[in-house]
């Protein structure tokens, strides 16, 4: 019983941290997009928010969305660097 409670606490903590990251990315990404910049940060923030929401609910799809976010980050970084 104690292990289940500990796992739930970790999951909720992860969701809170991801939600904070998502909020910052969405706010900054929206501002950057408004100024004519890359939509990457806004999209990354939305994906981080989806990860936070699903993680909070205990939905394993959060792992897939986070993996897609990492893949998107890799593609964006290569595109931005000209590689």
C-alpha cells in the first residue's frame, strides 16, 4: 500500500513540474510567435501540457507524447542549425 502511495506522489510531482514547464513554454512561445518567431516553443508547451495532464491522470499515453516532444525537439534543432 505504501509503494502505491509513493508512486502516485511521484506521478503527481512529475505532472506539476511538467505543467510549470508547459505554462512557461506556452507563454514565451506565444509571445515569440506573435513577434514572428518559431512556433516550436508554443507547440512544445502544448505537448508538455498534454504530458502533464495525462501523467496526472496516470495515463501511459503521456510517455508517447513526451517521446514525440523529444523527437520534435531533435528535428527542430537540426533544422535550426542547418543540419
